[in-house]
């Protein structure tokens, strides 16, 4: 390859030359001035047994820009970042930092070379203060003693310069999620990072916190930092990125800018076909009350009252969406409704039966399906084959068992049916569930739950962490169930998902339902404010 | 063989590869040890072979010796499949043996009733003893490792006391002046057997062990209850989600495991010793952990691992005679086998066996997690 040519020009042309949505590659900023390239990946290839995670991936990052790396799960974003950060080593290709070849053998090397990473799951020690977390691994000492004061001064300086308010001596455990994320960013800046990798940074934030983060990102780039922003949220990409690189199946399939792209064109690039971002649905025809919750109180594992006086009703043929930032009691509410957690007070009625203290099986047998929020923890046994996972709740009933003897034939047949109905991509129903991608695992769980006779569907974060194509499919299936007369309780931290599916929206904050409205009565912003406690 | 047939063959039998190579490696290291200390390793191993599997007489002795290891190995493996680390096979074996002795010394019945009754009594005794640990775990979260170990001590000392006590006379034999054993059980409860030429009597216990091996395999593979216990052990959260009562599964799994160990104890009483003495077959319950580990919890594997274990112990005597070695060499080799199984990375490195899949961890390293 001739050096000097834009590195990504080959792939889009040879693979998708006829697709009109692919714009021309540009390495020139909007003002038309060439900025120096601080990081370049050339033809990076990384293979794992059975899969090529990165296939000749090339990209360039310029000083002072936000490069959004967009792609479905398993597209190779994380692999590429882990190579940059020294966690993996590439099989072929090279990385250049400031024009010099660079091969990180460990995160330590990467940090020393000015590459910082803010992980999706924070790497902080909760019982330590901000200062201690920032200095950890990079301690300043005076005569063998830690010098916290100097570090604190440095933190405040960074904090002022980039607009990252933080209290240096506060314990990390006492900070909210947004502040913890600021500590992570400060940690990287403290180590003089010029290149910052942000791995799905908005996944855990409220809409307002996400706006703050966008402001911080702008300040950082204005001062010459270069950012790689990994996400699968299309709206944010268009809002904050200078350039967008899309990965699919380990390859760069396109590069564009927010001015030339739309959510639809980006989604199409990610998935390789056009995607319906808006779910088509008819007006709901609510029927009888299926789920009725009165003044429910539930404690969490720490004995805190995290669901405090929740009342709600869901009717047949209607979707009630519970909006809220994670950790406001939704998890415990769902556990109480499905019999996985005892409630403290109040009552739960499903289809006229009082199930306040019923066990999960009794509730399930009433025709309640549960798509759990943590699929690998609750929804499947990853080390079991799909056949056994397909009858996780039904294994004891005919035709899957005769007396105490399981009927292998019926179990295999059922799994094959689920795989066929929901287009689960798997080589066979006999493989372990762990060998499926997250999206396919989720499709399999949804298929299993939908295969039963349903009255009530409780779907908790039904599309968390899965790809756009699977999201579209699962959304359509949920609407279909609603139209068949199933009552649906949808719990999601994604406001977009709530808005796309719900007929009614209940906003949950600190264990209370702070508002229940028809979908469309409030704007996205108003709902965001309620989710952040602005309604109290 | 077509390519896919080779792959299928590999997937089916490769799990056995590491244990087999671990045994081989341990024997090689053992030979080095004997050689380096001036012993004659060839004579030693020929003696070991002839004393364990080489002659009909030795083979019968090996089978008799192996039977309790196989059944107790199942007791450990069954609990392990249900996510429990049963260190208590020893105590459960004693509980079962004592119950069998009571049935054997207090009644006279036709063998067709007496023998099954003795085995059932042993199973119930072991199950009851193990259930204590199961209930404590299910109701209070007390770790079964600690409780089964403590129950072992209690069972051992209880046995001593029951046998030795003269005032009141409990299970001791009034005719026995040393006060170290129970009376013999009735003839009607002794396991029948066959004697081939000059061999010892091969009692029915091994048949029982083989039935139990395939019974346990069938239980986990084919029954709904086996599926419940397995799921409660592998992923308790998913089990709860699927409507399974995890505490109930824990208690049942411990009871089944204890029942197996109890049968092993009853089998020893009814087939070999016809009594319980203060120096009853101690240590079997502990070695059973090693047997289950060697077989990676696979019931059919336990059949072979148990035979190997019994064979090493049986052959040790002839090895001692032939090569003038201490019988402790066998204990060293057994320990080496377990080390190579536990640190299977060494074996994989030595023989260039590809990495195992994630989640396929060695049995012990997994069991200590949090319970």
C-alpha cells in the first residue's frame, strides 16, 4: 500500500463500492487545515481461534479530534482498543504514535506513551479517596511517605483546566456515577495522556450527565487531546464526533462525518442492511388488568428500602415502560414481581391471583415470562447446551419429561424450534450457550420466554448490550406479543427504547414512581429531568 | 475415519487424556525417585503390577479393595455436580456401616430381605449424617466443607465410643475382651460372592458399585431431579429464575451423596469385615476425594480411577517385597498423580495438549469459590 493514501480508502470501495451512503474519506478537518496525526493503526490483523477479530483495520486519529468508533458487539472495537492499550498483541500490522512505530506490551507501556483508557466498568477502589485512586500505581513520595497534598493540587489543576469538578478527598464510594467517571478521566490526564480511549462512556449515565460528558470532551479536544469514543449509540456519535469509523465483522466498512451521515445510514453501515430505527406499531387496545401492584415495598441485599411504595397497573395488550437510571429500584421491583425477592409490604396481583409471596415457579405457571436483565447470571446456564437452556423452566413438564425421566427428543426438538423461530445464529442446538454472541443468547432467551402461553411479559433491559439488528427484531416481537393481548412491563435504562415501545411511561426515581404519563405527553428532555430527580 | 469422526472421537475421549497422562507422569517421576535413591525401579513396578492386576488372585484383591473407593468417589462427585464439596464421605461411610451393623446383629431374616435391608440401612444412615451438613448449608449458609470435616470427627469418635463403651454396653461385642469391635453380623446379611480357584471371595459389592456408577450417570443425564441438582450447582441464580428451590437441592444432593457413602460402609461390613472395629477402613472417604478428582467427576471415570487407586494400594505389598521399598512410595505416587491433575497445566505443557475451554476448570480449584 502506498503510504500517504488515506488508510481506509481500500476497504469501502472494494467491498461496498455501490453503496451510495458511503462518503469519501477525509483526513482534512472541517476548516480545511491538516492536523497532525497522533495515532495511526495500519492494517491491524488479530485472529482468535475460529475468528478474525480485526482484519486489516486501519485508522488515523488527529490531534484535537473526537474519532467515534462505531460497531455492533463483536465487530472488533474492543479488540482494536485492547491492542492499542497493550492488553493484546496484533498478529500483523503496526501502530504508530506521533509517527513512531509503537507496540505496547502492557497497559503500562501504553500509559507511558500517552495513551489513556476509561473503561466501561470503572477501575476504581471504592474504599479509597479520589486522591488515592488517582495516585495508585504512580505514587509521589517524600522520604518514603505518600504525598497526598501534591497530588490533590495536581488534581485540582486538571479539574479546573478541563472542567472536571471533583472533590479530591472524597471517598470514591460516596461519589455518583458521573463523578466516578470524571475521576477515571482525571486519572488518565494525571498520567499525561494525550490520547484518550473512552469505552462506552455514556452507558451508565443519565441524559444530563451524558451532556456534561460531551462538554468535557469538547474541552479536552479544544486543548489538543485526541479522543477515541467507542459506542453503539448513534445519536451521541452524530452529536459529538468529528469523524466516524464503522467496523463490522472485524473490518472497517466505512468512514464518515456527522455532517454526511444520519442515524439510519450509520445503522445500515453497522448492520450491513437497512434497519428500522422506529418500531412500527398500531394504537394499543388495552384490555383487562393483568398486573396490579399496590404500595409495594422491597429491600435490597443491604436491607435498604429501594422500592418504596410503588403502585402500578398493566393491562392486557398494553406496554408499560419503566424509565429510570439504573439503580433506582427497578432491579428489585422486577425481582419482587417474579418471586425472586420477598417484598416487605404491599401486594402484587397477577391475573386476579395474589402472588405477593409466591415463588418463581408459581408465578411462571400463571403465564408470566421474565426476560432477566442479566442474561448470563439469571437467564441461561452458559456451560449448558442450548437444548437444556431451551427448557430451563419447563424441563419438568410434559412433553419434556415423563414422570422424572427427561425426554431428550422433545427437548432437542424444542430448541431447534426456538432457534428457527427467532433466527438464532448457532452451528447446532448442542453447542454450549457460551459460544453464542450476546445478541444471539438474548434472542434465544426471548424465544424461550415467548414460546410459552403468556399473559404477562416482564422484560428487563431486553436489548442491553446487543446489536442493532437484534434490537430491531426483539422490539418487533415485543410489539407482536402486545398485539396478541399480552400485558408487557418493560424496564429499560435506555430512554430511546422506552419511547419506542411504551404505551404508558412510568418514571422511577429513588424507589418511587415519580410520574406516569401516556407516551408522547412529555418530551425526551422532560423525561430525562424526571429520571434525574428533577420532578421532586 | 473421516475428519469429523476423528473430531467426535477427540471430543469424547480427550477429557480422559490428561488424567491418564498424569498417572503416567507420576509413575515416571516415581521411577526416578526410586532409581535415584538406589532402588530397583523395574523390580518395583513389576511387583506393583503383579501384586495389583497381574494375577487373578491379585485382581480379585484389587477389586475388593477398590469397591468402597468407587462408591465413595461417586458420593464426592455427586455432591460436586450439585456445587457442593463433600469432604464428609468418611463420616458418612462410618454412619452407614454402623447402621448396617445394627441391622445385621439384631435381627435374623432370609437373605433376600436381610441383604437389601442392610444396604438400605447403610444408605439411610449415611444420608442422615450428610443431611446435617446439607441442612446447615441450606438454612444458615454454613459452609459444607467445614461442617463435613467436623462431622467426620464426630462420626469417628462416636463409633469409638459406641464400640468401646461397656457401661452401658452399646454396640461392642460382649465376648470380645479387647473391646475394639462389634459382634459379627448374621450370616443372612453377608454378601454372597464367588471364589475363583485360590482367590479370596469376590463379593457382590463390585456389582453394586457398577450399578451405582451407571445409576448416578443416568440420574444426572436423564432425570428432572438430576437436572435440578446440576443447575442449582452450576448457576444458582438461573436455577432460582427457573423456579428451582436451591436450598432443597442442596439438602437433597448432600443426602444422596451421604447415602452413597453409607452404602460403601454397609458394603464393607456385609462383604468383607462382617463387623465394625475401631480400626475400620479409615481414610477411604478422604481418598475418595482424590478418586473423584482423578476422574474429573465423571461417574464412569470413577470406576477406573477407583480400580487404579485400589490397585496401587493392593500392589504395594508385593512391590515392597520385591524391591525392598517402603510402602510409602505408593503414597508418594498417589500424591504426585493428584498434583499433576490439580496442576494440569504441567501435563498439558509436557505433552503439548491444547488449552482447555474456559469454564472447564479442574474440579477442586472451582469448589472453593464462595459456596
